[in-house]
């Protein structure tokens, strides 16, 4: 039984609001920088108000476009994802989700959780050296995040947007899509011979069960369904692939993060040919701008920037690209999307530190693509996986990345920038943008 880590292996999480030079690394590889603004400090009365009044979508909140949405031109399209379900197979949603999201966006009654209630140390495993063992899979876990991280909430926020501390509404890629939260990644405390240890991720059985759940649910919804999986592991797992094929046969469109292993190759299921895989791009000068996360990105991404690049965008070093030594072909990576310094609600695993964070990873790129798939399916509800993959690959050719490298501003470095490097095919066909994908979909119809 393999366990899959969240598709965030080298993901950085930085608290929003105050960017300070002092950094500390948590055990779960998350970079945390102190902030004065905490959603987690929300009182019971304020939370009750959120449940009652659905303040997350109050029209009194001013709307803001995050730079990542601006990069993919979501503000220029008329589609909003209404009538399309996006199943987020991840860590579920944090308990405060009614404050963070519109209740109209969350199909809470369809939410589901798959996990193992028994996780223990078995000294007889691993040739007698001992290893972690899992009890039977259960489907009554529920979708509310416990000790796991808020990864699923952050992914959800990219698709439908989020309430920024009752100060502003941050727009999502598909703001009227309906999210089905499915918990297939969890966290456990395990007694080992060396003491209490934290374990997080998802087993093959958990992920497989989540895929089958949505595949069997889809025909009953009478509406298009997208699955987003911002997760992965190093091996191609037959049971997960069989579930993916089954879901595709049921008409579900599947988007998966490519992985965060850089030149070491794509993870799985992102590396499977039949899924739509997403690499991670960024805006090279985002951190250079004051409040860059809501700064205006130039409409022409092929123009020079303040750092001397001849294009505004770059491919992150961590973004997995096909490795021929692993029999991965360049066409196994489909498209790229914003996956660097994306803002949303998040908490670390095992900690009660819910706040707004910058996160980087192909985990953040995939929901941009899934959101754009929802926009397409709103206008072309009969499209299946093969057609959607073809549309997205053709659309991405309209926004190619530079052929080699870029200078990226990073204020904590000395000097405060670094060079991101890649080869021409490492980003798939190019960076996907909403207006391009809808235009290509209209032509195909």
C-alpha cells in the first residue's frame, strides 16, 4: 500500500500581508512568515454570522482580481462556470469554509471522505524493520479537514474565489462553478518505536475510491463534471489508472498536477497520457510590485519586463517536465498555468494556523486549468476528455514561454533574484489562458 503526498512536495507557503525577511522552516516543508491577520482567530459569533448571512459572497465586499487570474485573462470572458461541477479530490475543506466560500459554490451535501481510521506501526513489516500499516478503508470520514493541511481549501479558492477576511472578495477562475469536496488526503499521528510521528498523504485506495465516487455520481447530476487532483506520487498505479479510465468513460474531465520534481520527471497520475496535466508558471516580477498579488499583469505577456526579460512569464524550476529516462514523452505534459505565489486560505498540517498564504506548486496550477475546463463545459457541456485535452493543447500554443530561462525577482535572496531555467518543451504546449481556450472551443464546436 503506497501513500501519496499532496502535490506540494516543494511548495512554499508564505503568509500574506507582511513579507518579513526572517524565515523559519516547518517540519512539513512550509515556509512561514509572521502576519498580524488570522482567519483562525474568528470568534464563534462571527462564524455563526458567516453561516447565516453567507458573507463570503456579499455584494458589499469589493472584488479584486488576483494576478494569477489576470495572467489567464479570466476578466475578459463572459463564462463563469455556472452549472458545472468541479470535484476537488484533496484534503477536504477547513471547518471555517462557510466564512471563506459562498455556500452556493459548495455542494456540501455531496461531499465525501475516504480515509483509514486505523493507522499504526507494525514491527513485522519491511523485513522485520517495521513500517506504518493501514486498517480498512472507510467512506464515513467526512470532508472536513482535521489534522491534514488546508491544501484542498487553497485549491478550491483558485476555482471559485474566496472571502479575504471580510475585507474583499478575491475572484476565482470559474466563480459560479459548484465544488464537490472529496477528502482523499489525510493526516495521522502514529506511535513508533522512536515516539509519536505525523504522517500525511493519501493511499492508493483512498484516491481510487474518490475517483470512483465522482465517476458514479456524475451520471446522476445531469451536468458536466471536472475532477481536479493536485496530488501525485512517483509510480504509475494500476488501480488509480483503472479508476481514471472509468471516470473518463462516464464523461468526467480529469485535470492533474504534473508534479514538483523538476527535471527528475513527472509524477503520477499527472504523467498518464489520458489526463490533462498542468505545469506551473509564474509572473517574473510579481514580488517586485507593491501588493503584487493583486497587481495588474500586462495584457501582452510577450513584452519586456523591468527585470530585463523579453517575456513576463517563466516556468518554475520545481515544475515537473517529462523525463525520457522514465519513458515519459514530451507530449505527456499538456499545458502550464499559474502555479507560483498563488494566494488563498491555507493551514499547515497538524497546526491550527489558518490564514491567507502564498503557495507555489503544480498543485496551484491544476485548479486554474480545471476552472478553465469548467468555463468551456458551461458553453459546450457535451465535451469529453479527449476533446477537452485537444482544445487545451491547441489553445496553449497561443501563449508559448521563452525558449530558455528568465530572471525572477525574489526579495529574500542575495542578490534579490534568481534564474529559472528550462528547455522548450518543459512547459507543455504553452500557458493556458481562458480567452484562448474558449475561442478554440467555439471553433471546434
